[in-house]
């Protein structure tokens, strides 16, 4: 998944928008083998992807909620 995020094209991010924090959209993508969600944001000024957390999808609840 890290390779996919690194190679993202300008057409759009991988995954689903999950909300906004500090003015940046947080994205979520399911890692099917491990049943974990990877949360990340994009820092366009630095041209970087910032992985903010990995969360167990099996927990049945979202982080911080």
C-alpha cells in the first residue's frame, strides 16, 4: 500500500475521504489481508503523504469516536 500511495497520480488519492483535520483531508484505505484501515493525509506543499495511523477495522468503531 505504501508503494501505491507513493505512486498516486494527480487524478486523486487512494481510498475514501474520512474527514478534515487541521485543514487537511484525511483519507482511509482498507488493507484487506490484515483487516486494518490505513489513515493518511497529503501535504501538497511538501509533496508528501503522511500516514497518521493504522486502525483495526474489526473493532467495529472508528478512532476517536
